[in-house]
C-alpha cells in the first residue's frame, strides 16, 4: 500500500500557547441566504479561543491528539422500549482535547449518531468502535476525531437506542430513535443526566453546548430527524445521502421497493432479544406493505412535515446516481428547508451512495472545516457567502451555482405516437409485462415492443440542462381498478459515462494518528465507460395513489383519469445532438416489488406530457423516428436494499 501523507497534521505543543479558559466562541456577522433574507449567525460571545487563528478565522490543530480525553458514558432516558421495567440508557463515546480537563476549556461538539457502530462499521472501510480493557473508547470510526479534536472540537459517537452498547429496542427511524439522540444533546446542554459504567453521575462541563451532527445514510437520516424536533443546542447538521421520509425510502407513490424492509433493517442493526423481536414484529404489522398507503406509522418517520421546526443550518450532499437513498430525498428536504428560510448548502456528485470524503476528499474536508468553524465556533470565514450549490457536471468536473434548482418551473413537452416534442392525437396502449427488464426497455427504442411505449425526440439542436425534478403527466384509461405505472427518461448518444468507484491501494491521512486510531483512508478511483445511452431518471407510482398517498382512489375501469409520475431529482447537462427517450411501462419487478394487476391502459396523447425543469432550450420532435442502435455492455442492476454494504 502506498500512503500519501499530504494532509498529515503537524501538532504544536499546547504548552507554549496561552490556554486561558474559554466559555464561548467568536461571533459571525449576519449574512443573507439565497432569497436575501438575513441569516442568523451563531450567538455572539466574548473571547477568542486559543486554537483560532484570528488572521484566517480558522481553527488550528494546536491540541495533542495522543493525549486527548477518551470517555464513555451512558445518558439517561425516560423510555423503556424493551419493556424490562428499567429506563433505556444511551451509550455515548467522546474524544476531546485534554485541555478541557486541565484548563476548563469549553468547546463545541461534532456528533455522529448511528446504529452501525457494532453491527456493520462506518465508512468505506467499515470501521467499528473499539474499547480498552476498562470499556472506554479507543478507536472512534472515521476521521472526524483525528481532524477536529486537535482543532478544538469534541467528537461524540452515539449508539442509538437498541444498538451497540445502548439498551432498549430501536424503531427504525421512529420517535424512540430520534428521542434517544435528543437525550444526548440535552445532556450536552445540561438538561439531562448521565453516568459512567459503574454508576457515577457525570456532567458535560467541558462543552459550550453547541452541537453539529454529521453522518451518511442512516446516520444522516438521524440528523434530519433530530433537526426536525427543533432541539435547542443543535446548531447545524451535515446529512450525507440521507433519508427525509422513510415512506419514500421504502416505496414510491404506493409501489413498494421490497417487502418487510423495516423489520429486516431493525433486526440487522439491533439487539437480538425476544423483546426487540416483538418490537420488530410490530414494525412489520404496521408498515402497510400490502396497501402501500401513507399512514400514521409513516407520518412518524416523515421529517418533511416538521421542516418548520428546524433551527439548525443544513449542509447536505447527495449522489445523483443514488438509487439506494434516491435523489427525491435531498430535493424534497432541500425545498422544505428553503420554504422555512433555513440556511443551507448543497453538493451534488455524479456518484451513487458514496460519501464525498471518498470522491472529493481534500475539498470536502476543507469545506467541512469551514462549515463547522462558522456554525459551531462562530468564525466569520465567509462560507455563507460562497455559492449555494456545487454540482459535478462530468467526472471530477465541478461547477458552482448561486442557487438550486436552477429553475422552479417545468416546461411541458408534448407526446405523440412514438415522438417526444409534438402534440399528438388519439391514444396508445400499454399492457403489463412483468418480465420486461430495464435493458429490454431501453434497447431498440425505435422498435415496437409489447409492454412498452417509447417516445423519442429529434437530436437536440443545443445542449439543455435539466435541474430539478422531472415529472410525467399521463391521462390514462385502465381496465383495472389500479396499476403500477413506471416511467424512464433516457438520453441516447455516445459518451464516456460515470459507472462507479473502486478502492485503490493508496491512502491519505486526514489529521493526527495514534497506534490504535489512525487517520489514513484508502482513496477511490472513478470508473467510466463508453456507452451509447444513460438513464436520466426513473419513477414509479401506483395509479390509485396518484392523487393521495394516504387515501387511494380506485380507478374506474373504462374512465379517463390523470396520473402524475414523479421522476427522481436530477441536475444534468445533456449535450447537443443527444436524443431523449421517454419509456412508459406498467409493473417493474426489477426495481420494485409491485402488486401486479396485469392491467392494460390507454394513454391519451393530447392529455399527456413530460415536464422538464429546463434552464434553456427545448426538446424538438423528429419529422420521422430514426432507428437507434443500443449496445447493452453492462446490464443495469438495482441496488439490493437488504445488502448491508448499501
């Protein structure tokens, strides 16, 4: 293995610096958000911490990581989720500068709350927590402690209720899991109690109470959920590839992606006990997989509805190829936060379910450093004056934008028989064929294929940028009371396209290291492949759920109705000369687990459109549909949500 130590921290002995007791952080001036509304900075305080460079407004690595205080405590709750007659306790592991003990230094907290510390590990290398012979934290997964503790932060890893060394049983995104993290934030702010393993009470006298949460996937989802409670002390969150609504994670418009996912996930990450098996049984009983309805169960796990309670700023990042936590999660959360004037920032990569630490490492660590310095230390470093959005437009090519999405409206693109961009008359028919794969659907786009209707544009006369959430409006007449409806937007044309990442044998080091907790992590290479087509977006809906997810309306066979199919959010520049294709099918047994009906539908062309959030240009119709040859080099493959690597 080749180790590249380009970012190894050189520590300055803390004994040569003035280490006066600090009880707060420097203040940042108010800055406007993208709408011009002033953004409230962190509270103004007095005194400048000794670890802050006043010239650069940046925290500096002056504290010795090797001598950092490592502490494991148990935070009290008023929950008894495993019904054992005792309140659950939440295991909390802490790494903080020794000066918090020696001089009374009070510092902010960077927290990663997770169910994965024991079962699966964190990061691309699946790191787990390790403990010394006394049960005190030694290795904290990921680089956060290595990088930020020397810079005057505490890093806290929380085992959420029912996982790791915490007691109780988790409820997969529900109130109990969220409350277990809120209990820790309350303890950090002096509003809750905690104890050591031997029962001695312990207080968080070393923190000023300012907390920032960060994490990928489930961890970032917890950050979203905790922020949606409005808990005092949570100043910022950094959700990476995170869920905003568990309903939308497990299904699309009433069409489930897989059956019994919630109890499966609870069992994978949680305690193996009869009490927790009973809790997971309740999850399976209440998930309404058979109906696909949005119920009270899902409302409890829907953080969007509580976006108005969010007081923390949000720096989110997501992969535009992510079909584990799909892109509707970031886009709908982003929009809800914007409506409530939440200060926010966004990075969108080409990648799938991948942390930007893997694919844009140096820039990510630098930006994260600035973000936490501003929101947790109150340093006026200009991070909120930067462009709001950064988008990867080609492999390793990034462009900054002042806002996202680029447009807040869509342009309707009409449909005609076989054509996209021309207003049609009459109708076309689709009969359900559950055996159609995605490769079948996108191949031979100019041919007639049973079970699929394809609409093709002319070659684009100029490049277009799709920025936002495309939708498909279909006026249909069905012979069944409901049916799944699937839509795919494809772009045809030769190009070098992103296909994934692969770990290398090289590593970089992001901070300080000790024997039992190093800061070095393998890098990844981006993989590309020359291909003749790419998927811009997919979308699924159960037709009866089109108007309401909670109160479906059965279709009346033989009567026309309008169905709206939301595709996944996207930001993509499609070059001049490419051809767009819209494929409409019914059940999709490859990417979803639909309730098959074997339906046949008619699509009224004049009443149907593809709705594209375009910045410029248009989608022209061909005078005549020309044959397009498609070579399927790499079969498409849906991510397996029951695979722990996802």
